[in-house]
């Protein structure tokens, strides 16, 4: 089976009928960096974290300067839970998935509510991204 090089991987998601461009966090260094030190995040942008294994996830906002919404997703894009408007700089106790997951979408804080997103809704993304995540 052909696997696209990372340079041509799809960098978009479908959320509430909208197409958003995402940065991909497919490896440990990019997942650790996340959206730290950013001063803004446009409404049509986000970051998609894809992990190599399914497990409970916890995120912190260390060195993050903007409020974020965290959408914890099943492999098919179903929203497990949303941690809304996570405040900048919070390190403990962190923001948690309500169950095991491999995929997390970060958006500008408040955007999930503006889009009317709820657990059980779906985010569309190319499943090839699940194959490309690595430690």
C-alpha cells in the first residue's frame, strides 16, 4: 500500500460543515511543542495531534499564551469530550479525555461552542493520518 510522504499529507479537517486547516503533530517533538508560544489562532486553523496508541490523554497549557478548545476524538472522528476554553499557562491538573483516544484537535478557545459542537458529533479527517503517527 502506498503511504504519502509527510509533505503531502492532508492538512485539513471538517468541523461542523467547515473546512479548517490544521498543523499536524504526528511525532513526539511536535506533540510536545503543540501550540506553545503562539499569540493567536485563526478561526479556520487548528492543530491535530495523532498518537501511535490509544489511551487516556491529558494535556497541559504550559507556555501556551492563548485559550484553546481541546476535542478528544475516537479514531473515526467522533468527539468523546470537549475541554472548552482551556486557560493559558495551566499546567496542573491538566485537561483530560473522558476515555481512551489517539486523536486530539485543538481550536481557538470558544470555537467549539460557536460551532455548536457536542460529544457524539464528528470531526472529519483523513484516516491515513492514523497510520503516520509515531513515537
